[in-house]
C-alpha cells in the first residue's frame, strides 16, 4: 500500500509517515516546509510545494500511480492566530483543500483521510463528547476544519470520494524511536510551553483559570502522537477496504480529561522538579475543552490509546534534547538545496 501524506514533514504528519513505514505502508510526502522539516521528509519520496499547486499534485500522482489514499495533515493550526487572521485560515485550510481534492479527482485518487480537530465540539455537561455531540466551532481554525469535513461529506455523497475525518485532541510526546517530534522550538501549545519553561527555569503560564472545570483551567484530552499515528494507520487500512462513496467521522482520544493544572503537575512529577505556575487570561479563541468517549474508535478501528501522560512527558523531553541537532541538520539541508539551484 502507498499513501500520500500532505503536511508529512510536520509533527503529526511525519509521525504518521514513520508509523506507516513500520507497518509496510509506503509514504510519499508533500509539504511546503512552511513549518515542517526537510529532515523529516527526506527519509521518503518527497515533494516541496503547496497542495494547491495542481501541476505538482498531478506530477506526484503520475510518478506514483499506485497511491491508494491520501492522509491530509497540511493546515494552519494556531487558534489565536486564526482569530486574528481568519481569511488566511479559510483560504489555506478550506480553499486549498478544495483545490487539492479537485486535483486528486483528476488523478483518480478517491480515498481521503482528514486529520481534523475535536475543538469544534460543544462540550456536554460532563465535558465528554462523542461523534453525535453538538458541533459549535468557536474559532476560525475549528470552523475551517468543520467546513472541510462538510466538503468531504458532500463529495462522498456523489460517490466520487470515500473519506474519513479523524477528530482528535491535544497531541503530546514524540515518535518513541525519536525519529521525529515537535519541530517548533517555540511552540504555542501547553506541553511545548512547559518544556520551554522547564528548560529556561521560568514559570509556566496557564491561560484561563475561570472555566467551569474541577480546578478552573481548561480541560483537554492529551493523546500521545504515536497513538494518533497508529490510529491513522488503522483508519487507512479500513478506508481502502470501504465501500466507495462512504463518509464517516471518528474521534480519537484517551477517554479521560486532564486539566492544564493537572498536566503541569504530571510534568513536574516526570521531571522530578515541580513546575512553577502562573496564570493569565484566556487567549482569543480558547475554549473550556473536553475529552472524548472512545467506543467508536475501539469498535470501528479496533484502536485505543496505549500511552500515558507520563509517556508523553518523557518522550517530549527526550525529543527536546535532540531538537537542536535536528534543526542544525535542517539548516545543512536547506543550504545544500540553495547551492544546487
């Protein structure tokens, strides 16, 4: 089996690529390297470019006529940035995805997995959600993902596409073999900020402490990125065997919510050094959060999360110690490309 992974040089896409390769599935990477790393993509057949470049997508398909499906991870993902620049998010996440789908149809590729988000849900009273829970996106980022899901659902209804949307929560950790991990040395999410604070010996800031949760901080379903990758591989195997023209949504989570304060406590326990915490108002677009019920993923994908919060902390820290060397290798690759032009 062969799969095209858009955004396959990013944190999640590159981990999915490794998991595919480990399971006998050949990944092909398409990434514009706006946030992804060449060093992640160069292990596989890879293409430097934008998903809206119709000629490039046609070339990828022509050079790999045996592509069975696409896993679509290419997107802008920073919630506060989406509030400030909504048009950029709708253009990139929705408009370019439509162009990609048109190019794939032209190439005869009709199996598609969307790496989506669970931040679109309206939390229920117990802050748990399942696939039937109400959807109410509160940021342009979440809304853009919901729009792409609707595009997939409507296109599948024509019989010309078979698609899955995987809605997941907050990824932590790294590839346990440390082949890939979070590539941004200045991340915006909680785990990355905790590592930054720990490394610098500075306090970690919890944004938003008046949510109606057990300790006032946001509730999240922190899931190890390797578990996410495993789920995408299971979904891929299901997709290629599915009846043409079907569409479905599956949540990926641990089934257990963790507040940001609780994550900070777990981080301190894992490192042996309590993390100093300060507080601040919520960022634009922040939500109270929720966690996922996991019955559908267990039933449909035969999948469930296996790695703990502590595993995620340990792998995140181990990767952070390796990142500087990875970024140096990235600069060497970029320099080599410039000299070859």
